[in-house]
């Protein structure tokens, strides 16, 4: 099915649209021509398991980029909190803030009152969206402590990506 389009602010408060991300190639000369977005919904900056996942994605970022995959992390944290968190931990992929949890709700991921304050947060999940805006793969965790490793995500991407056509001999 089609991924619900959205516009959310990045860490600087600048609106970012999913549909535009899918049309913009990743900034890597060696990247695949295919454009994908890996939406990574996470509970918040305060969640140690989420941070471990985000660090793992950062460590494997070049492998995703080479495959034409742009990683986009989404949480209910406000842009100023996200900016401090991203800058402190040195993340170089895109983080978006869904403070009203509208996108989190549209993707069916709302967890009411499970945050640190308590506050509404996203259920940890990953959606792989192809350049046409079609959701090609979803990982919905039932237990927020069980996550897929980047290596497993890369295997999924490789399995979904058509092999390049062979050059004529």
C-alpha cells in the first residue's frame, strides 16, 4: 500500500515532505539509482534501546546510502530537543519531529502515555518505502526491546532490490 505522505519539521524546524525525499537522490556518487526511504519510528531521545538502534544505523549509514536508502528517524520529540540530541551524538541522517503525533497516528504506531514524562510516543517500527511511495516492507515490534540489526535490514533491502541488468557482452 501507499505510505501516508507527511510534512514534519527537521531538527532546525524546516518542514520536510516524504514525497520530496522519495524524489531526491541520496548524496553519494556510488549510490544505487533506486530511491528508498527507511522510516525509523523511535520512542524518544530518552530511550536507551532506541539510541542503541540509532547508533547502529549511523555506523552502517554508508551501506544504506550506497543502496540508495535514506534513513529518516521520527519521534514525538520537539525539534530543539532533537537538535541537541543529534548534535551531541553525531548523527548524520535525517531526524523529524512529530510533536502532535499526527504522523505516528497515521502509521498506527501511537503508544499513549508510555513516554518518560508520561507522554505519547511512537511504537518502535521501520517502514521501507520505495520511490513510488509504496511501502515494501514493515517491521512492527511487539516488544520495544526486540529490534532488527542493521545487517538484517540490509539483507531485506537486498532481497527487495532487483539485480542490475547485465551489460551486453
